[in-house]
């Protein structure tokens, strides 16, 4: 990859484009991040620098390029059962509570689901809960702004090193099938309750339906204050009364919404729709 030329005015123009398109606020001094994420695409397009890319993005023919740029800037590394705590709370508290309330099939949303690890980890957690005698079922919906990530998540196939990231050997053997020398596939009984679709968190939530639980972790920190408030309010609108919202450990709903109450569980914090 050749060195990417980034003038300050081009960086500012690109920052405005990214916030307008998907709500992400780059802030200052993220030129290295932009260069590392977009360098291969600039090389492929034969562009000398970020300024040329911004011009192309603003042109009528820049629609396909826009999608690829957003994809490059929003795709993040993830892992199975990331941070552990949300899945323990899910198994020990939320799933039993839903079952006590008479819910037979819980609707769960994994927002900004990337390549699917969170959504499938939720399904695996439900399998472990059912193995302990639980009867609850679930419909798990994963959404992401990137069509490529949605396609990869739907395929449910992962390289061996990715399949191992965050998984014990026992879970890997129980929830995956080896389908080649270096590829693992999520087993059908885990996949059957999970579906994925393309969705921009700044656009309409009308087609998503109502949820008993929403995972929106390590996402809100990338948005500006107004966009963050808008997303939280939109999420509240598709959550049933009493539904739970789980955000990242470094994220908070403070000052953003009165629709939720804070719940302390097992040394951590989640939120409940009022």
C-alpha cells in the first residue's frame, strides 16, 4: 500500500462526509486511522490522496464508492462472548425473567453486529440456558451498515483463528463444525434462530418490529451527541416496556434519554425501558 496523502482541509471534508453518511464522528488526529482503513481502496482506485476520494464521493457516480468507504471505516474486529459480562447477565437474569413473564419466543436485536459473533454468542448462550432446563426460545436479529459484513455473518463461516477468538475448546466443539482445513461453520441449531439484515442506525427503525432485549455495544461512542441521542430514542421506540438495553462498558445513557432506568446487576450496569 502506498502512503496516503492527507491535507487538513481534505481530512475535514472527509470527516463531514462520514458524519453525514453514517453518524460517525472522527474527531481530531485520526489521520492515521483514515489512511490505514482507506489506503487499499485508494490504491485500487488509482487515487493519489484523500482529496481526490472526497471529490469522487460527492459526484453523482460515487454511490458504490460511498458504500465501500463506509464499510472500510465502520468494520471492526470482534470476538465471541466479548467482555463476558453481558452474556452472563443474559443467562443468569434476563432469560429467566422473560420466561417468568410468560414470554415464549424473545425478540433480541444485535445492533451493529459486524460479522455475526455477538448474535451467534447470544444464540449459544440461549443453548446453554436451555441445557440447564430453560424453555425459552428466541428470534435474534443482527443488523449492520455493511452489506459485506451481513453477507459474511449470514454465511456463518469463519477462519479457524477467528473461530477460536474468545471461545473455549469445549464451546468451539459444541457449537461449530469443521468444514475444511482452516474453516469452521456455526452449527445449524445455533444458526436457525439468527438472521441478519443491512441497517443504518440513523435511518428508519420501522421494519424491525418490537424487541425484548437490545445489544448495542461499543457503537454509541463513535457518534456525535445529537446522533447518539437520536439513536437511543429510536431504540426506545422499538423496545417493549420493561425490555433491556445492553451497551458497552464505557458507554452510558446519562443525559441522553429519560426512557430508560439504570439496573445494577452482578457488579455491572444495564438499562431497562420504562
